[in-house]
C-alpha cells in the first residue's frame, strides 16, 4: 500500500523533559521512509529567547539574531552541536537575512520560512516528505508551532520522574540537586498537560519511555504507528526491535544510579507528587509502582 499524499510541511516535533527519550523517539520515527531526523536540537523554535518569545514580544530581534549566530549555530563544551550540523553556512546566512527583512511585517510567515529553511534542507536532499525534530520545549510551545505548521503533530515523551532525576544528576548544564531535577520534571509535565488541553488528544501523543522500551512494547509501538498514519511501519518496526530495549533505556535502574539516601528521598517526593498530579487530572503520567 503506498504512502498517503501529504502536504509539506507536515513535521513531527518530539518534546519532553530532558533524559526522557526524546532522541530515542526521533531516531525511531526517522527510521521510516517519511521523516528525516534532524540531527541536533535546533532549539531556536522552542527555547527561552527563541521564536515564541520573539513573536510574543518577550525578547528583541537583535537578541534573537545574536543567539542564532552564537550558541544556536555552534554550542556545547566541544562545540559539536548546533545548527551547523544540519545546514550550510550559506543556507544559514541567507535564511537569517530573509527572516530579518520579513519579520517586521510578516512575523508568522517569516518564522515558518526560517524553520523550514534550516530544518528542512537535509530532508529535501534525502527525498523525505518531511522531518522530525527533538527539542524538549516543543510540546510546551505546541500551540505556537501548530500555528506555523497547521499539519504538525507532537510526541510528548514521558519517563518515570525518579529515572529522570537519576539520569539528570551531574550532567553538564543540568543539575546535581535531586529536588531541583524533580521540580523541572513537574514543570515540563504541567506544560505538556496545558498544551494537551489546548490542542486536544489527536495532535499530541504521550509515550512512556518505560512502556516503549519494556513494559508494553507492542501496544506502544502500534499507538505511535497509528498516530503517524503510516501505511507501512515495517522499517520503523525493524529499527525498534533492533535498537530499543529495557537495557539501553536503563528501565528500573534509577535506584542504582543515585546514592541510597537520595534515592529514598526522591522516591518519597515522587510518590507524593504523582498522587497530587493525578488528583488534578494528569492521569497520563507514569504510576510509581508500575
């Protein structure tokens, strides 16, 4: 059965709390024939000081352009990440120049054209219909991005908060405070819930990393394939069976990755937090005893 005709752009944005499997999901979707995986977190479209803040007047054009030409072009301790990985300098400079000219009179169109020019270049070169990109804040900014790309859909990656804390501690640019890491998890979960309520269930799919990797593999994969409306999920399924496992996702290993006293405190706090969130209607978060 052939792939259905799609009107480009029709990207998939993968978001969620850091260390929750956003890149795992992007690689899985990119293993199929339709979507090209953007090979770095683009950030500028769903980050503090990025396009959402610029269009809302919370940051200025000069500040935005400075960040584009600075950290978002080349970032990280070894300067290997950033937009330089996915587009040429000529494409980047031309896209920014066009964006700067048009933003004052057509901010929405200019923003869409900038994202498309930078994230879509490799997809077009490889003959893919569209692309999938993983920046944590894309679910939080889903309404803004949906306004730019009416065909876009969003995958919200969710992971047991205790595992997120264990994977976050002492990571560069994150935190070594368990309580702060759990607060960050809560903030992102609440932001995802706000977007889910605004856009509706059909546009945002929440996927539990633990279910995808171990607890409910087949059903989790089938939900994803249905959400993407794939005519043939075989290439994705082959990648899934080969590359995604409980061992690689460190399912259930959070206790061993923290000091015992920290693990006990985080466990108590997470259980209280999960109960509170569920009482408030966030029934899609992972259950502590799952």
